[in-house]
């Protein structure tokens, strides 16, 4: 299925078979494609690139399709990687986190830092963090494959 090119997001680089590799939802997902293109929020004279997940309901392209600036895509990738790394050693804490200091890391970006922390404002954090850990562990092979591909590409790029 071809990604639409007549909408505000203007695809330039596409993956039109994303439904075949969409994690545990592969072959049973409404996420039909990914694209990198010109952002829908561009103003005249100012061009931003965005990434978009294209969802299709079976009848029409969904309004739930998400468009993200590229830096946010990478920030999400950093957050996923940091969470995966954290949970390798989280077993050391009885509740899987340090109640006294729930901050996991501060990742330096743009002269400041992105704080990565356990969300203790969640009233069910003790239960939810266990569910999160279990889900992350269940997806370990699938995520690991993607981490290895990402690491290889970053190495090839010189990072």
C-alpha cells in the first residue's frame, strides 16, 4: 500500500511495508508505513524534516498517524536504550528502583541534559514497573535485533 503524498506531510524516504515488521503486531497492525519527509507544520521559508508513522484503518488513512521531528525520534531511541540498560541491573532494588533517588541518568544534550527517571508520581509504580520490566524482557530478542542494527549503522556512520 502506497503512503499518501497529497497530505501536509510530504514523504521523501519511505518504508511502505512497515506492517510486516511492526514488532509483536507484525502482519496484524494498522501501522502500514514509515516516512521521513517535509513536516506538516512547515512555514514558508522554514523547512523541518519529520518522521511519520502512517496508520490505515482498512478504509482510510487514520488521524492517529503520528508525525515527529527527527530529534524527537532520536530522543525516544535514547530513552529506550537507556531504559533497556537500566533494567539489566534493576533487580538489585527490591522494587526495581531506588525509592530514595528514582533518577536513572542525566543524558547530556544541547548544553543541558535529559533527565531519565522512574515516574514515582504514578500511584501504581510498584506494580507498573514490574509489568514494564516483564514486557521489556519478553521483547528482548526483538529489541536486541534492532539495537544491533542501530549500533552497526551508527558505527558505519563513524559514531
